[in-house]
């Protein structure tokens, strides 16, 4: 999945603007939300959408889709 998403950003010419960060600790997550313009959450399994709930504090746009 990660390789496919990276290829998509490359094909769109936005690879320099998109960061795939992987796991982050609690403090790192909040810093990343505050620095981001948009948060994207592709997920194969996220029953409660916890990442979206946490990102609400940053008041950023969010994009979700089930893979």
C-alpha cells in the first residue's frame, strides 16, 4: 500500500510536498498536525477513526478513505 501511495504522489508531481511519516509518538503527532495543511488517513482498519478525532484539535482538513 505504501509503495502505491508513493508512486501516486510521484506521478502527480507532489512527492516533495507529501510526507509519509509512519508511527509517531503523542507529542510528535500533535506537532505534525499543526504543521500540516491537510491530513490524509488511508486505512485498511481503523474502527473508531481515532486519528481523525485527534486531528480535530488541529482544525485541519482531513481526507479519509477505506482501502
